[in-house]
C-alpha cells in the first residue's frame, strides 16, 4: 500500500504538530502550504478540502482527513510499524484514544473560552465542565508520566506536547513544573527539532 501523505499546512499554526508527527513516524509526505497571512485557507479550493478553513488536513490516496485527533489516529495507524499507536487489543489503546479525544472535546474549547474570557452559566452545558477540572485532569496524568501512557511515548504526546507549548506561551495554561517538564521531553526529540527548524525556514520564505 502506498502510504504517501499530503499535509495541508501553514507554519506557526496548529498543523505544526502534525508535521512533527509525520517526522516521528518517518512518513513519506509532501506539503501543500497555505499562507494564512494571505487568507489562502479561505480560498474556495481549500474550503473544498476543509469547509472550516482550518489547518491541518491530510490527504492519503482517496482519503481526506480533517480535525487534529482524527488526523493523529489515522497517521499513527497508517504507520503502525513506528509503534506510536497502541493496537486494538492493547490495554493502552483505550487511554490513548481517550487523550486524543480529550484534546479536541475538552482541552481546546476550555483554553479558547479562557482566552476570550467566556464563561458558561452551567457546567452541564459546557463540553468540558469547567477549566480548573479540565486542567487538573491533565496535570494529574502528566504527574504520573513521563508520558500520557506512562513509560510509552505515543502520537498522543506529540499532539499534547505541541499544544501545551503554544498554550503556555500565550499564558492560557499555567507554567506548572509537570507541564513544562513534559513539554521539554516532547519538544526536544529529534523529530520535533527537525520539524521546528524546517517550519522556521518555511515561515521565513512566506514573510
């Protein structure tokens, strides 16, 4: 099976984590670069890929995938030989899927609400309940580390490591020791450093 993937990508955006994952997986991929400063993500051609006008998105053959958790699940399973996704039947598979889903369903809505100072009158009407409980759930898991699945590094760590790096930089998440130590572990890996350097060069070319 041809495993070559196209990543719809812009540097200094959420798609940076997907580029790190592709490097971690040793994947065969190319980039379809979108210049967000020129609103290329709103061009009709890209809206046909993702009507939300967001990156990342990936194409693999006839398969088109959007939404970060879905992309991470798809890629880590596509490159299962890299060992970044517990297989079905592995006791860690449930926790792995939980943390990928928790990112999109609870973490990101909570930090965006915090950024815009939005509050819900009822925790029952909020997808994440409340910010403090959400953050406490994450930090408790990080303290049991070193990774989300304990000793096993997975694709979920790529997503969370990159997300926590940018949310702490914008002061949306506190710089707690367990969070900062976790970010350092994930972002100092060779794949993350390569993707960061490549993205810096790409961003400079788009300036």
